[in-house]
């Protein structure tokens, strides 16, 4: 996980209590910029081994979902991607300033069964929209389950938004590669996403049916939680 707040000794020690190995470093450049990484010294208080290292040959570091967000071309504020795999990750580009959620937003879902994942992802996207007031015009998706055309069409209908599949199935690796290329000067931002070549699913369910189905889901969840 990348922390948007400055690192501090107390937080590192706390995080280290549940980790086998802790690697701490300081960011100095866009896209990770590990070439000028400076180690953070934690000291003897840390209950685990701390590796203070520099990685001069690595132009970028990227998390799985973050790489997929970039690989899907979600480079503008308000763009959203969802991964349908063993679990599901929903991420929105919220711009350059962090949004501290008041709605308890999370970025992953544990399990989905028989189409229920479409409602779960819709819940997250609706929370994102409520959090920052932005309109979601397109949901960029990846993951093994996106091969299920019924699932993707149903997601589009329930969300009422175009669902777009990626040009490259391995969005995480693709995004990390693009970021590395940008960091090294191999690519330019304005050119790498010019052609998306996406398969798209367009919503066709009428508003009344959509609301009935989504309300039924929310009522069912409420009964389980009460």
C-alpha cells in the first residue's frame, strides 16, 4: 500500500508488527522514481527486520490494482476501473488531491457469486460518485470474469454506464510497463492512450427495471446486516 501522508517512525513500527520484512523508502520523483530513493532509518524499536535499500535500476514501482488503473487508461479524474478475478478491486482516479472518505470506501471485495458481484461493484461506484460528486461515464474492467459477456452486459445495465474491456488482458503488467516507459522517456503521455481498441457493453435496461433490481439487492443486504 502507498501512503499518501508523510512517513513517520511510529506508523512504520506499528505496521511492522504484523509483517515479516519491512522495506521503507522515500519518494522523490513521479511514477515511483526509485533512482533517487533514500532509505528511512527506523531503529531498534521495530519488532521486525527492516531493510533500508535503494533500487537504482528500477524506474517504477506499482501495485497490482494501481498498475491496472493506469494500464486501463484511467488517467483523468473521475475514470474508474474494476477487476473481476478471485476478488474484485474497484478504483477511481480522484485527481491529484487525496479524498478522505466519510463513507467507508474500500478498494476490494472478497467474493462474488451468480452475478452478485455486479451489485457489489455498483455499490462501490455509487459510493465513489457520492463521495466526490463526479459522474462516471465509463467503467474500465479487467480480470478473468470479464470474459463472461452476460456478466459484463448485466454490469453495464445495473450501473447504467458503458463497460469497456481492455486492449490488453494483463492490465497490471501493462500499466507498470507503460509507467516505466514514461519514466525512462520512451513514451509520451499524450500518445500512449490514443487508440484504446476496446470492446464495449452499452446499457439497454430501462430505468424502472434497473431501479427494481438494484433496490431488491439493497433491501436483501439490509436484511442480512440488521
